[in-house]
């Protein structure tokens, strides 16, 4: 448990998020639309009058319920999510939005909506490359998405309301960036697991409340903490989806601090504002498609597509990088050897944890993390 | 690993046996041209071979190279080399086969001598990828061009509509076809840039006409397999698709498919089946185990014949107006996507293939297929490393069960024989045959 009261509050809220969202749904009379991944803008869901809810898995829980509908060789996160749906834990969802972020989630969409249809469902199709034709496709897809939401909720997504909503979400982004900057300190003023706990609350809390939570966190840290305590090795975590703090905690227990990240729920989504330009659809396209760095999008060969990770590693003064890849996750597995080599060239050692979304066997993972942290310690000692 | 007794496959048709002469002749011609340093493209299924032909470009298919390495049992060497570089054993083994090949090539400074075809795959001057059907297929060339071969890449990215939107809605059709058209245009511009040639539309039109003629014979051949007894099985099927990849648009391919059509028709008329006493008629789902195509002969020895396959199955989509040949490619791609959509794409929506290969039997189509091909059962190859083609089989099994058709799902791989065990597979096949024996044939 974190000694930061704000983080403890976030953890408490997150632990009961299904119940809270159902309450919110009852009180407001607004439908809840579950989503995975960030290509289809949650801002639009809100403006249409629905409650966006980022669906998360429960790492390590058995997924055997899924066996009757999908093969064992599927991303274990996807199987885990579908098992939740089959267990009835997501019955409160009125709608489902899944982006074609990778093959596996795209297929999850088909299987889910076939066997467990929902009042509203939408696959948001996303091109695999950034080309002029892909950009145009993405913009049309945004408009289809807008239209389908409006049809479902009966509420028009006006330009004014969308601009307001984007402005609000940009305020959130700014606070998150401030929190990230606290990790530039050595030791960091907020731990990786704490940061993730806060971010997870953003997946379902109403934005006004989320903003408040972030502001409280900033204030609390400003009052309580100064750079003190042991200076431990600093790591950046890269890889597949991490929607549970357990892995960051394991790293912290092994004696390192997670100070930066490049994965689905992390800096990637918040590092830039959505420009409040004249054409908001274009702005959403730029933000959620062009600027959103994820290995599922082909940005051509060469090292340029890894440079931002190296820059971030330098900016946050990390000692090494820990990769976390969920089994059968092709987009990340393809990039790993190149990323590892480019990082090594730039002086950053990398450890890869290949996991089936269970962080188990914990002992074995812990041992590898500890060995890596020892290595980083000796590296830091040498360079300082 | 003990050698599998299912390695050697027996082809039944005269025409496919003749491929033994035809293909090497073709490869030799290509090899000669390669030595004169003409531009060479490595391509993926999804790239229209007709377009390559219109540019008179030399091309190779790493995927097909994977199947050849698999059938000659050298794939594991290449796959292990790629694994040594950090590529996960979970990745598509066609991919890791090529990666390992490239790695050894780079290390040794010459094409690896383990290559099962003389000269191996040549030194490409460009990579033409396609994201149709799976994401490994664009990450793959991205990685090759990053790590091993510094050459330009164009990956086409045809997207298909999800199962719950209506592709007949003109707005939806317009949305997807615009992407297809612009993507194809991008491919043409890339080819023009890197070959220094301008696309000759008249030539492309002629090539398409020849290609579609060959494909029409092939489609009609496949329909002949509805006959009882089944005149053609899977070993011939999986052999006879190869000319589609290399020789479409040539008269030789038209001749080949015409000949196969007549041979199969003749067998139907004379009631010559693949097995002496046909007891079970099956549908095959998934990629074949290329290293053990004799598996199909093994099934035949038990009186079971594969009458239809879900993969590479060509459809009716190519009868399009060739006036504007590029638009014709868009149209055939879209028509097939719509057809597949009607047949049910809830688990495999990405079937938007601009090339000549078809593939996939959607779940809504099952009833029709079961009836028309008088099927008694389904065998599904769950390929651990190719989730793109095998993910969805459990759902298909569920749908088949509703029709009273039993399925056998067995796990192995298309290129890596290390996951295969004769003994285990035989046990499972025997148990499955008993299940089928307990039921009356679906078509009777
Ligand atoms: S972890 Fe990988 S395979 Fe799984 S949903 Fe995410 S990107 Fe797709
Ligand atoms: S479809 Fe399957 S075999 Fe083909 S490239 Fe994709 S993963 Fe590999």
C-alpha cells in the first residue's frame, strides 16, 4: 500500500470500480460503453452521453471459460478479458468498442459480439500504417464512429461539446505530465506502481473526478515529499499492455524504480495534448493515430521508430529497460530484437520478461528481476 | 526427432505429377534472369502477381520458400537461427524461417547453402509486403528491412469490414474501396519508382484476362470435387496452388489448369475416387503441415478423403470488367471481401486480399458446404505459430457441431515439424474416425 493517501484512495476506488460504475450508471441513467485500447476516442463516447469504461483484465485468473470459444493459442490478456465477460462480470456494459489494434483483439470483437451480443457494439477499424490514404480512412472511421454513437444514445456530438471535452482531457494530460516529471528526480517522487494506480482510475472515473484526484496527488506530493531515500537503479518499462500494478511492484521489490514507460496505459497516451484546432476530427486523428506510438502501427523500417524510446530513456536518466511481453503478442515480439540492440548501442541494457499475463511463477520472475537490478547497480556504480 | 512416415506425399493426378518438370523449368528461367542482376522483389501473398508480371519483375515468395524449407525439413535450422537472434518461437514459422535465412546470409556473406532450392532466394532490391490477414505480414518485412536487408519496402494494407456492418451499404463500400484503390495506386507508384518502368495498362489487362481464365478452370475443378466418390484430394490440391503464385498470367498456367480440369472431370465421369472405398468426406481447415503432406494419404488409407479445404480456396470473385485493370483488381478484392462477409466473418474479418488466393470458409457458409460436398467431418489444424489462420477454429467447430458434423482439432505447425508426433496424431485420428463411423453421412 502506498503511503500517499491519494494513491491509496485511487487503489480503493479501482478495487471497486465495477460497483462504482454501476452506481454511476444507475444515478445518471447513462449507458456504459466498455472499450479496449485507445484508437477510438473516449472523448466522443462521453460527448454522446455515455460513460466510457476501460475494460481491464485480472492477471493470473484462470481463463478456462474461454476454451469453449477460443483457442489456447491466443493472447492471454484477450482470453482473460473474454473470460471476464463469460463470467458475467461485465454484464453491466451497454456497449462495447474495440479497435482493430491488433489481430487478437479484432478477433475477440467478433467472438464476443457473436456469443454475447450487446445493445451497442462497434469495431473501430484502424489501418496498420501511417500513409495519406490510411489517414483519410481513419478520419472516415472517426465519423462513422461518431454517427453510430449518436444513433445509440440519441445525443448529438456537437463541435462545441467535443471541444470542451477535449479541453478537459487536455487538462488531465497536463497534470499527468506534471506527475511524470516528478519522476525525473532521483529518487523519483512518485513510484511507477503509484503512477499506474492513478492512471487506472482514469479508465473509468468521470474526468472531473479524475482531474481532482491528479491534482490532489500533486498537492500531496508537493507537501510531503522531497527527494530523499535510497537512490535505486532507474528503469523504463516497455511492452504489451500492463493494466495491473503487480508487475511494477515486483520491480520495485527487486530494488529498482520504474521512472518511465512505453506501453498501453502510460505516457504514450498523455505525452501530447489533442490540438484544439478548427477541424476536431483531424485533431483526433493526429492524436490517436499519427502521434500514438505503438508497435502495432507500421512506421516503416529503420531505427527512427525506436528513437523516441531511447530519447525517453535518456530524458528520464534510466539505467536499463525492462520489456514485458504477453505471450503470442506479435506486434511486440517482432520489435524486441531490434529495440534490444538499439538500446544496447545507446548504453541501455534490456531484460525481457515473456509472460502469460499472470506474473507467475512469481519466484522465477523475481529472481530474474533481481539479477537485472544487480547488474544495473554495478553499471551505475561504474558510471558515477 | 524421429522421421515421420507421413513425409512423402503421393499425388494422384497426372497433371500435378507433371509439375515436377514444369516448376523447375520455371525456376531455372527465373534464376538465369537473376544472374543478370535484374530487380527482384520479395513478395507476400496479397500482392497481385499480375501486377508484378505487368512490370516484368522477378519475384519470390518467402512464405512459399517457407513451405519448401518445411517440406525438405530444413526449416528448423533457419528457425533456430532466428530464435538465436531473439525472435520468439511463438512467431509465425514462415517468418522465422526467412529471418534465420537472412541472418545466416548476412553472417556468411552468401545465400545459405542449406537452401532447398538452387541459389536460394535471391538478393532482393525491394520488399513488397501485405498486411492482408495478419499483422506478422507487415511486421515481418519491416523487421527484415531494419535488421538484415536495407532495401525499400511497400506494404499494402487492405482492411476489410467487420462482420456486423453492412458491406452493401454504399457508404461502407465507398469507405473501404477508397482505401483499396489508393493503396493499390501507392503500390503501382512504388513499383514505377523502383523499376524505372511505367505500368502498361494494356499489358496488365491481358495478364489479368489470362490469369482469370486459369483461375476459372481451377474454380471449376474444385467444384467437381462435390462428386461421389471424390475425384481429387488434398495432396493434389496443395500442390496445384503453386502455379497460382508464380505463373498466373501465362498461357502455361491456363494450360495447366485446363488440363487438371479435364483430368478431374474425366475421373468424375468414370467414377474414379481417391480411395478405393470412400467412407468419409472431410473438410480441412487451416494451413497444411507442409513437412508431412503424406498425412492426407494416411487419411485416405482409412477411407477418408478431403473434398474441400478452407485455405487458398479460390472463389467466384474474379469475373470482373477488365476495362480499367486497376479498378478490376480493386473490384475483385472487394467482391471477395463482400462474399466472405456474407459467408460469416465474425472470427476472420480481415479477408481483403487483392491477390489471386481465396481462402476461408465462413461459419454461415458451412451449411452449404456440408450439404454440397456431402461432408461427414472436419479436420482442423491448429497452428500454434499461425494464429491468423487457426484462431477461430473452435468457433467453427461449435458451428459445425450445430449441424451435426464432428470436428477434430489437432495441434502442430505448418513449417516446424518439431511439434508433430505420428503416434499421437494417429491415435487422435482413429478416435475421430470412430466418431464419424457412429454417424450417418451428412449428405445421405
Ligand atoms: S498484448 Fe499484444 S496481442 Fe494482446 S491485445 Fe495487446 S497488442 Fe494485442
Ligand atoms: S497468415 Fe499465418 S502463416 Fe501467413 S504470414 Fe500470417 S501468421 Fe504467418
